[in-house]
C-alpha cells in the first residue's frame, strides 16, 4: 500500500477524498500525522503570537511562553485528543453492536482524519482569541459538532459502504 504524504492527507481529510486508503493505513501513521499537524500549527501560532517578543526581556518572554503553552495544552490539545478518543470508541462500539468486524485502529484513524477541518478552525479561533483577547464562547461545541459530522459522513462512506468510495 502506498503511503500518502502529509499535505495530501490534510487535503483529503478536508475534502473527504481517499478516506478508505487513509483508514487502511496503520494507526501509527495517524498518530504521526496528528503529532506533526499539532506541531506545525503550534509553531505557526507561536511565531504569530511572538511578534512583539523580540524587544521583550527574557522574563517577559518566559512568562509569555509559559502562559501560551499552558493555554494551548489545556484548551487545544485536550479537546483534540478527547474528541478523537471518544469518537473512535463510540464508532467501535457501534460496529460491535451491529456485529461487523472492524478493528479499533481503523476507527481511530477515521476519527483522527475526520478532525482535521475542525482542528484548522480551532487554531484560527485560538489565534483570534489570543491576539485580540476576544473570546468565542461555545466554540468547543461547534468543534465537536464539525468532527462528528465529518466522522459520520466518512464512516458511512468508508466502513459501511467501502465499495462506493472513490
């Protein structure tokens, strides 16, 4: 099986194409994809948020970096991983109840790739919140709804009706 590169995975995850091929990969590739995705966006957000830190003292930079990472880990990473784990477990339980044989690793991969669009929106909202100090209430609910929609649509395409996926 041919591995799909990182940027194509982002494109396919957003557009809903080639989910079957991505879900068939090992779950380690999905974890690697998620880690690289989170790292790339963390670096981008850090560069944008650090625009005024070039003239700051070391103590100000340290305080900013500490607060930023604490907020990012508490708000962003926790939401992503919790959503992926809950969706993959619920999808797996559904397949157990319907007596279809699907590995949990496929559900985990599907949940990971289905969360890509919502993660991009989450990072945009995080940057807006951090730069403007404007808080978008209830975005976490919107995030979860977007992930659920992507998961259900692609679940039906790839796992329930795999022959229809193009």
